C-alpha cells in the first residue's frame, strides 16, 4: 500500500507499507529515486503489524519494487510506478 502526503514546497512524503509477516526478513523499497540500491530505504516494523518506510520525493515519475533480503522481488498491490 502507498500513502502520499504533501510536504512543504514541491515535496511529497510517500509511505510504502507491507504486511509485517511476509516476506520474512528485511525488505527494502528500491527504485529510480534511490538508484535501485537495497538497504537505502528499509521498511521498519510498526505496532499495527505492518512495515513501512517514508521517502520525501519531488515531482516526477518513479518506478519501484520491494526487494527482500533473500533476493525475492515483490510488487505493491497499488502498482509499481508513481507520478507526483
């Protein structure tokens, strides 16, 4: 799931969210906004049982996917692209 909230100026906070139990281990969101670099934006566990990470992004078109620590790629149910 993806949530967007407007920040100051032209920035938008994009929060990426996955269930806390699947997949096991560490999961990062990787995409054109971070050079597809694992570990840069790692999802952290929350009290509600989910894992999230928030990334401030400027206007643009971004592709992304989730990457688990075991090398498994995951897609977000909301899609794999953002247009801000």
